[in-house]
């Protein structure tokens, strides 16, 4: 089965339609499948429900789909860093289903494992629990959360082979592995594409059975969401034990 496609547009050909549900890996700008997101934008599909921790920043990552009004609903845990995301939400132009971050991760993992629902103490007694079943276990209240499963998952991996086995790097792993298991179709954007057998089986995070299509993107701009630095003189003095200026 051929899994490697020439570019992101080809990798998504025949998969996109209006009103579909799409999972998108990444945390902020870390580990996002940016080339695949650009291809979704160029396709013009609309009415999307997007499951992602947040929506990048203005004009970058999923922020591009917000700018073009292709997203109807976000299932997320964080709105910060994207002014357009917040503006559309406050103006009532975008539906948002907020989740505690750990709950969002578990909902995705549950969907990939075939678990339709689970109970958690997180959110009990808050707006998070409104309209949801609450049940007592061992004298404690728990709220029921549904597993999440999408039509399409877009993920980013540091290394992958032509059979779809994927390995992620450091914090860029984030939501990508669980999303790769929780959709009818998973498409991976891979930085380093290798032949089968070149990735140590112990280092494979997503088995190739979950990945149907791959696009090799070896050179990409890695944006920094919040750049924090200090002057060289201050850094040198602190290292010498002199403290801050």
C-alpha cells in the first residue's frame, strides 16, 4: 500500500469535505502539521469541527483557518495567544467546547481505544459538568465525558518510515500520538522520512497501522510562540554568581 504522497495537497486529496471533524496535533506552535493545515485552507472546505488543544496564534497554524472562517466549532482547552480565536468566541461567531486539558487528552485517548465514555472528578460542580451525567463512586461524584473520534487526524512527526511508523521528538510529541489513533483516516507530516527498519522498534510511538498517508516535509520554519531572552551581560553576571543587574 502506497502511503507516501508528493505534497500535502496530494496527501489530502479526496479526504476533505464540508462539516467534517478534524483532529489536529500540536500544542501552541509545537508539533503542528503546518503544511497539512495550509492544504486544508487552500481546499476551501468550511463548517469544520476542529479538535485541538488550542488554535496556534494569529495567522499561524490553525489561526489561518480561523482567519478564513473555515472553522465552525473548536473542541479545545485553551484560547490564549490567539486574538482572533478569542474575538470570534466572544462575538458568538465560533462555537467552543471547552475541556480541562487532561480531560481533552483522555477523551482523545478513549476515542482511539474504542471507549465511548468515562468518568472523572475533574470539573465536578463547575460549568464543565453542566448537562452531563454525574454519578457517585465510593462516596465521590464523577462527571461523565465522551470519547472523541474524528473523520480525519492531521499529525506531525519528527521521523517516520514509508510504512507509516512514527516517532516524535521531545515536547512536539504532545497530542500527536493519541490523535493518530482516534480518526477514520490519519495523515502524517514527517520531517525525516526513512526506510522500514531504520527506526528502532523500541522508539516507535505510533505504529504504521494507524497511518494511511504520509507527506515528507524536510524543511519547515519553526516559529517560536513566545521568545524569552535576557541580555548577555545579565546572563554572564548571573552565571558568575553576581545576580541580576
